[in-house]
C-alpha cells in the first residue's frame, strides 16, 4: 500500500475522534479520545514509509473496532431504556 498523504492522515484522525465521541459512556468516550490523540502524538515524527503504512492500517482497524463498539453500545442503551420503561409500566 502506498504511503498516505498528510491530508489522509488528518482525515483518519478526525474520523477516529468523531466516532470516539459517539460512545454513550463518558468513561469509554474520554478514554477512546485520549488514546487516539496520544497515539497520533506519539507517532508524529515517523518518517519510514513502511512504518507509516503499518500505523495507518492499525488506525483503520481501530476505527472499525470503535464503530462496532459504538453500535453495540447504542443498541445496549436502547434495549436498557426499553426494559426500564416496561418495568415502570
């Protein structure tokens, strides 16, 4: 895979932050945002194209994981809300 441009890296960073902000739980949300920021900050000076490709691929995999977890979290929250409403009826 060819190395990503700076714009593509920034776009990936923004997508990770945006998806992380969707976690329903405050603790998960702040942890995910902090890890994204720290991960990008730690690797800001990486110049090796192979290392960059590896890091970008890991970030894309992490984005997919975050998206799945956010979906499951929202489903759980919705299910919990429905069950609470039914128990109060």
